[in-house]
């Protein structure tokens, strides 16, 4: 059998996979712990019968984009939708970086920013966060001035650290960046501010959002950006025709009728996050302030991997970040339901006892 070698520049990339283990309490991938509303599911089921399945979908996903635009008080031509915010990020990188362009990000951060950049053939230039995971304005200016990036990323709140990026830093990046500035707001509803207020046609700023977390729709693969009109128009050049299927367009549009339910779930999760942080204050662990639905922590007395395994032995799966650069011994726990959070805290007490 002849095996064709993978493109040589991709061979070293290991991909981004969170190991899934079948356990009762799964707190490792930052999904919502709750199902979407039952009424939404009924409407989606009815919509499935309504679709002209023999026809291509609305290529521009107009109704869905109108709904998202109304949600944020922007116009429909400022919104681009795709199969998860990861496809949104890929489209931006294809359009503006491509082979040879520089792409900056500040580590530790969401690994997919570097991963997708490398897949499109771009060159990754990583800046560094401080020991407490905040980001210095000077570091932003140094890295951006030196690398003249075609695309720069800021993740706020930052995955996996939970750090909320101050508005000053986003503005500082915009002031020096020669290319597109992407603020990845996958967790924005859990955090105190959004860069959406900075979006306009005269600024190369894009905010990306997802239905995977707050909307309890990770299975649907739906995400979007809000940005300048010229940038939304440019996405047409890189996206595949009819990339967003008709069923998903309907499912997303119907979800927007349940924004109140989504906001109630967000409040529950923030309350759960507060309880976890409170429990951490009475355990031998260091944790960092989070504006998201997860908390990064480091056990003070045991190795991170030991604690990860101890939790797993008690049926609780968290994310082991302990081997990631800059995250020695760190673990990340996603906020779950009350029962899941209590199971996690009880398991932590046992493991650290
Ligand atoms: C979960 C996550 C996403 C979501 O990606 P989807 O493709 O929309 O599921 C994007 N950015 C960050 C930082 C995330 O943590």
C-alpha cells in the first residue's frame, strides 16, 4: 500500500484533542452542563419537517444573520456565520494571513489560534503573558511591532486561564496592529465587558462568538463574528458555497427566541463558579480570577497529574493542562451543575487530604 506523506509542515502538529473518558462527572471541555430548553427542541423537530431538503440552503444565511444582528444591535452586513467559531477563525486566517503571513497570540491561550494558523500555512509568533496570566501593554506593542502580523488574536476571557482582557489592552493592540485584530469572545456572556462596543467599519476589529458554550449547542457547530462590513464581505472569497446547512440555520435562529433562558443559565453557572472559587480558598490550591465558565487552578502540595488522576478515580474528569507551556501543574475545571460542582469539590477534598 502506498501511503502519501502528509504535508511536511503539518507532520509535527499533534492536533487539539481533549481526551474523552466515560465518567459520571465530565468537566473538561467547557460545554454547558444543561440541555437547551425543551420548547426549543420541539420547534427544531418541527422545523426539520419544514425544510426543502432537496434544495440548497440560503447561501447567505440571511435570517439567522438578521437575528444575530438584532441581538447585538448591529446591522446584518456586519455578521458572518459559520460552522463553529473555529470555522470563523479559519476563514479570517485564510482571508488575511494565508501562507507566509504572521499571526500573533499571547500564551498561554487557546491552542486552536496557533493550530489553525499553522494549517493555513501562516507563521505563528507567540508573545508571553505574565506569571499571573495578565498581559502587559508593552508586550503587545513589542510583539506586534516586531512581527507586523496579518492577524492578531486576543482571547477574552482567555481560555484556559479565565483572564478578562482589559479594554485598554484591546485598544493598545488596535493602535499598533497593521492587520486584523480578533477578539475571541467564546465566553463573553460570563464576563463584565465585551469588545463588541469597539466594532465599526473604520477599525480592523472582529469579535467572534459561539453557540457552543452559553447556548448549550456544542453539538450544532455554530459560531459567528461581528466586524466591519468590508471584512464580512471578504469572507465570501474563502468560505465554501453553502457551507452552513439549512437545518443549522433554523436551529440557530430558533435559539435566539430563548435568549432569556440562556441568560438564566449563565447566571446559574456564574453562581456555580463562585462556589468553586470559594471552595478553592479553603483548599491547598492556587487559582486565578475567571470571567468564564471554568477555573484554572494549581494544587500547592501535589503534582497536577496526580490530582487529575485522583479526581478521575472518583469519577470526575477535568482538563489536565499541566504539560502545556507556562501552565506547570495546572488543571482546568469547567463549571457544571450544582451536583457536579459538589462532586468535584468533594473529590478535591479527598484527593488533597
Ligand atoms: C470553546 C471555544 C471556542 C468555540 O469553538 P466552536 O468552534 O464555536 O465550538 C472558540 N474559542 C475559544 C477560546 C473556546 O474556548
